[in-house]
């Protein structure tokens, strides 16, 4: 049976960027969504495949594993979707924009009355592969917002504001559509009910200034891209000086040899075909030093050696994932005359065993001959 190709499902190429993947997913999800294709089993199946493909290809670590090993790289991980939550927020954002959903993010947006900025804010923090695996300490330089004293955080010169003439100070306007009416935030004053007549020259009308700070954060072992860490008391400052929280979103750099998928670590080991035939022992690097694997004559290309409990620690449960070694069988790209002679002698020494296709197709040859008699 031919294996499905996620790139073909999304109608993109392997070189497609994240933005191109999202665009393709949005188009196909709308096309095959069950709400638009009621009682259409074919559309429903295609919709599931589109979601499956996007969940893998939109996640950098899963896409890297898929590009190298195909779906075989996810064997034992729970079927479709590979048991992960990869980019589900991204998928929900797309669905919200298409179908008007009410889902939102988890970022805290505390704000005092009359304040022009949120107390909590978020920054991205890049970590090396090994820093995320084993944990580390990071000193982070940040810039946070403080209320402008010259305008008392209003953004207006001397703090003087006037009533918004669009909503008459209510902060909301009532809109009518046919027989229905509904209230929405005033588009002119953004719900403040007041407007600036003359900007504060000190903060250029923003109502805040920036202040520098630094914080040393202990990063736990096992964090992954997209994980968020709350650093209490290092957010923006309110008018009374109380500070919100800083949220760190991690971006993990890839490693040259190791590939991470959640708690599991993969490494591809190139093996020359003679090493397998001769049953050599190969020494490989692991997260905790070295390990030996014994090859044998039946070792195949893409065969996996799995070591439980030697992957990445789960920051929730404390349990470690798997360390997975995958064989990449190497064949010679060219041979000398001497090597050819040796190989021919080796093949002859195996006799009939060296040409298994003959015994497999023997009856087929006779059958085909009979078709033309």
C-alpha cells in the first residue's frame, strides 16, 4: 500500500515555509469542513487527513522527523496526530478566523482602569538544544513599562483629558442591524470614554515610558518549544508601582545529530552494508555518554533500536521518554574492478540464495507465458 504524503495532502512542497503551510491548510480546511459538506464521507476523510498533515508539518521537530523517517518515525505514539498537541493553538486561531469561534489565548492581560498597557507581557527566549534538555540558568535583560509621571499615565499634556465626543464619555456605542441592536467598544477612544487634546511631550502620548531590568531564571530540564514559564513580579508596573508578571515562551534550537519529538530523542546512525553482514558493534553518542549497539545480518535500513527511559524528562511527570536509534544503511556509490570481482565471488558462494527473485517469480514467468500461447 502506498504511504500517504503529507506535503501532497496539503498541496505544498517540502521547501514550503510555515506561512505557506498555514495558507494551504486554511484553504483546504474550509473546502472540506463537515459543516460545508454535510453527509459527505469523502470530504470528512479528507478533512481529517488535512488536519493530520498540518499538525505534523506545522511543528518543526515533528516535520524534521517526518522528513527523515516518514510516518515510521512516529510508530508507537498513538495513531493519527501522533498523540501530540502540536500547534493546536495555531489551528484554533485559523478556525476562529474562518468560523467565528470564541477561543482565546492564555496570556494574562491585567490592566488597571485608565491604564494604557497590560501589566503582564511575554517575550521569546531562545535556548540551545542541551540547555532545554538538561535545564539551565539564564540572566535575561528586559525592558518593562512604567506609567509616565508627567501626564499621570494619561498620555495627555498635564494629564488633561476631554470627554469623547463620539460616545459621549460612555466608552461604548450602540450599533443597529435590522431589528437587532448591540453595544461595542467605542472605536475612537477605545473604551476609555475620554480623549487626548494635546499629547504629553514626555511620553509622546503613549502614557508610559520604558525602564530596564534584569532577572536570573532557572529553566527546568525538559522544556520544549512553545512551553511558557511565568516569572512573577517582573512584568510592567502599574501607576502605584505594582508589577505584573513576565511570561517566557521558549524556542529550542535544533541539534546537528539529535532530533527531539516531545520526550523522545532520535539519532540516525549511518552503517555500511558490510558492517551489518559481519555483525559489527557500533558505538554511538547518547544524551548521557556512549552506548553500543550490536548489528546482525538481518539488520535493515531504517531499523530502530529503542531504549526506554533514556530520552528527555517530562516536566510534568518527571518520567523520561525514549532514545531511538535508527539505522541508515549505506551502499557503495562506485566500486573498483577488484571489488567487483570479490563481490561476484561472494554472490556465487551463496548459490541460489543470492538470487531470491528467481524462486519468487518462477511461477509468475510460467503464468505469463501461458497468456500468450
